[in-house]
C-alpha cells in the first residue's frame, strides 16, 4: 500500500466491509504482510480472547500439503458469502 491514493491498511480494517474477490497474481511484500498481520491481531474479539492463528503459506507445494479446508481457501479466488 505504497501509493498515496490507496487507503491505508488501518483504514481498510476500520472500514468494516468485506472483500470477496481476490487476485491470485498479486504478491505482497513480506514487510507489508508482517505489518498487516500485526495490525489484524489488534482486532476485537468476543470476550477479548483474540484467538487468532495466522498461517502464511506462500509455497504452492505447501498449499497442496495443507489440510483440505486450507486447500479450499488457497485455490478459490472468490470466497462464498456467509
């Protein structure tokens, strides 16, 4: 999110809307990803237990070795709305 015309990650988090379309060709810089994860873990949760478990899988081979539920998430570019 280096462009000044793009909203900051923090503004996206506080905007309270979901994004369901993902571009699998977009690559995120490791430093930027680390910052996003750090900020995401600050999100409120029920009873403030913050049960976040974040796993970053950037290897196609590891995506295939992951659990079936992770494989489904890794292969879809459009997630179902709940």
